[in-house]
């Protein structure tokens, strides 16, 4: 799997958009970008994934650059409950492969 | 909707004692099942995965083992725990077959070996 680079921590004001960047410059053409988050002492929660088109669901938006070497997860209106560690992962779909969780970005939403 | 259960939520065990953690999934059939471990402040490490009853693949050699006695049941075991087995154990599932992308995680079991 390609490796990803994320900032170790970020702050965001409550109610504002949180934009979490991820670099994946060695991504292969058949690798997807996934985002998960982990709130303290809980299991990781799936957020969104995409291949090359921008994606949006009820939780977030995923913006992938045209060259696919980076992406941004957008939480449009961050709340205190969005405080968590956010993981950006790239992988080829294969049921035998695990999700390689790096250190992620610790997002702190401030009141 | 699908749900995944793990128990117990927390466990404190002495070194050398046995271990059995259980994971069950509801609301789906023939899922792929996974066991991960997360050490304090670290990322997740895949331990085992299963694509069907009795089919277990191990990713990391260790004193742990896994079994899948039923379609939606996944068990993590050890005959003798080590101090290094302490950690946060997570079970996950994904839809079976090649058209599944995301894994969904359970609430986890926090194991402390003393």
C-alpha cells in the first residue's frame, strides 16, 4: 500500500469547516483513498472513500486532486464531537489486505 | 442494519493466563472478519482475517490464534498471555466478495496483562 502523510495535529473552531489534508504522492492508479476517525477509546469509524472523483456523504466531503497525489477531508460544520484522530489510508481493494493506519491527524474542535 | 459486538469491553488478566475474546456481527451474511490490535498511541495492526467459516489467515506470528466457528462469529484466543499482549483489540467486518471496500469496526476490548 502507498504511504500517506498527514499533519500530526490541527485545531478548528466549533461551527467552522475543518479541512484535513493528506499527501499520497506514490498512490497507484487502482488505489482508493479512505478516511476513518477514532474517538478516544472507541473503534475506528468509517467516514468516506473515493478513487478519483470528489465524494460527499452525510458526514463529510472528500476532495481528491486531479493528479491524485493529495486529498482533503472536509467536515463542513465541525462540532465538539468531531474531536478525534483522523486517518487517511490508501489501498487497493482486496479482501486479504488490511487497512494500514498511520499516526493520523489529531483534530481538536475548540468551543 | 448491520451491527458488530465485542465482549468483554475491558479485561485485566495475569501473565500466563488464557484469553478468549468474542466478536459477532448481525445483519449480514458471509462477511469478511478481521482482528486488529492497537498498542497505546500507535496505529492498528492486523492480526487475523477470515473470509469464511474455518478459514483463518494470520498476518503476524505470535502467541495468539483465531477461530471462526460460525459465519458471523470470530474468536481471538491465547493459551498463555504475555505482557506484550496488552492493548486495544478491535474486530471489524466487511462485506464478503470482491465488491466490498470499507471495513466497519466494533467497540473494542481493552486488555491489560499484569
